[in-house]
C-alpha cells in the first residue's frame, strides 16, 4: 500500500501532527529518515500526565518530565501556536524545566492556545496578556506577574483557576481587554478585586460563565446561556449597589448554584430565568 501521508508537504504533515499528543509526535521519528527530525517543526506542544497512573513509580514521573524537557529543547528557537501542558505531579518539575516552560511561553507571541496546569513556582510573564493571537487562555495552579495591561482582542475562552498573584488583579480591567470573550471561568484567584466605579465593560458575546464568590454585577451575565455561581452568599448579591434584579436572563438555559443558604433569594433569582431548562443547586449550611 502506498504511503500517501509521506507524499504530503512537510507543512501539511506538521499541521496533522499538531493535533496529537507530543509523545506520539516524537514517536513518528522512526517511520523513515524523512520523518526523523520532522517532529521539531511541529508548532504544538501537548503533554498531559493526568491520564497516566504513576502510583509510586518515581521513574515514570522522571521519564515524563524528561520528555517535556527534551521536546522543549528541540523547539528552543521555534515559537508554538498551541501549548498544552498539564502536570498533575508538579512537585517533580525541576528549576531548569520551569525555566524552559517560561521561555517557551514568552517566545510564542503568535500563540493561539495556551493551556497550563503546572506549578505555582512557574511564573507567567505579563507580556502573555498582550498576545493578540490568543484565542484560548487556560491557567491553573500558576503564578502570574503584575497584570497592568491586557490586550487580547481575539480571546474567546478565559479560564483562571487557583492562580497566585503578587499584587491585586483588577478583574474589570482584565475583562476590558477581552472584548470577544465567549467563555469565562474565574475560581480561586488570589488577590482578585473588581473596580466597578462608573460603567462596567460589557461582554456582548459571552455565552458561558463560572464565577467563584461574587465580584461582578449580575447584569454582566444577563445574556449567557450557562451560568455557574460558586460559593455565593446570596445576601451579598442583593446588598451590592446596582445589583437589583431589574432584568431577566432571557437566554439562560442552564444554571448551577453552589451557595450558602437562603432559599428565598434563590427563588428570587429563578423568577428571572424564563427559559431555564436545567438547574443544579448545592446549598451549604453555616
């Protein structure tokens, strides 16, 4: 049978390989001499040890991080368009690998997808928040530098979870730089605040939102289809200025509430969801 894939141009082969996990990409180097170094031209990094059972086998952990380090070294001078690195055993990330990851992120100014679940000793430089090609930004268990300027005109998905920051992050200023956002998730972000003086930025394309505690006016989410509110004390919502529910969630079809008491206020919210199809409530007593 003819090898049709090998007859394709390198650019097309690299594009196909970019959809695979990086360990599989490197494995193609044994196919033939032509494929031997082709993996180095693939502008995508994808490592995820979440599906691997390591148990107590330290050697497997070391092998995984050695693979990450080798792949990054093989792309030292090449920017990535996609960078997914999810390390659920992050205590084994060495200082040299942390440096490699930070350098790879900083040097990929045309990146489209950045998905990191790593180690809070890894610091994401502030320049990342002005990468104009970013479409997806998913950061978990990461430290970010001072975010004084955000310009992400193409960003559609923003997930921030368990984030450390040395200084206060103004969420309203952050979102102002993301005018095309469709999916927002903000949970357990240290030093997070929200300056709501004056008119708050609108997110007209927002479809899905998940917020921990409550930092944003409810009106921001009035056009979403899916809304998750985590650990919300509902009396906070209705005591905030400009928080009165004088509008309906006309598009909302799924609502998830992880709240601290007060059924009456929950019912008040539900009265403003005329198209609701799915409701998931977890009430905590204190």
